C-alpha cells in the first residue's frame, strides 16, 4: 500500500507581490519554509470550505429564542419577522 504522505504534487500559482511578501514574513516568524506556510493555508481553506453543511445548521441551532413556545416553523418565522421589524 502506498503511503499518501510520501506522494506529492507540484503546484505553480501566480500571486501578487504583497501576498508573497506577507507569506515570506510569516514563514520567517514561524521559522518554516514558505511552502509549509502555503500548504497549511491551503489545507485550512479546503477544510473550511468542505466542512459539512450541518456545521452551519448547528451554529444556528438555538439562535432563535422564544417564550417557551415550541419551535414550529410558524413561531420561528414570526420571531424572525419581529426581529427584522425592529431593525
């Protein structure tokens, strides 16, 4: 079985000078190669982008509060309308 970590792919991207300088500064501050900084940033971005949509739903869960009423669609919509009217 092939170890996936040993496999690599070379990617060439064009970035503006300001971003390149920011990456270089971060690499020096963290004592890492520029490629490691870029790899980590890309990995984080992909992980955040591909996060399950349930995460968004879980963050929203409980954000609509009521006076002990059940969270029916009608009650939730009424609360949201009231909030929007206050803005």
